[in-house]
């Protein structure tokens, strides 16, 4: 199992006990955890009590040749 975590996942973990139980079980069972930023990875390490060696940061990306502010499609 590989899990991907976003900032909203961290917020849910902090604020919703029901979510926390399921999220912790998934993160504990994951071989790797993808965090979409260093901050998310850091926060996961603090709140989820998981092995930091499991966490890898893979930033969200966008193809700027295809998606440009103000571009007409």
C-alpha cells in the first residue's frame, strides 16, 4: 500500500477523531507515504506517529505548456 497525503488530510487527522482512526490504520500499513509538500510530510511525522523513513515528498505538478494563466482553449 502506498498512501498519498495532502494538507486536507492533515487537517482531517487533527480535527476529526473518526477520520484519525482510519487514517492512522492506513498510514501504519503503508509501505510508503507520498506527501505533496515538505510541510505535509513534516506534519504527518508529528501528528501520526509514523516512521519518517516511509515518507517521500512528491510535489504536485502541472504541464505549463498545456495550462497557462489567461490561455484560451
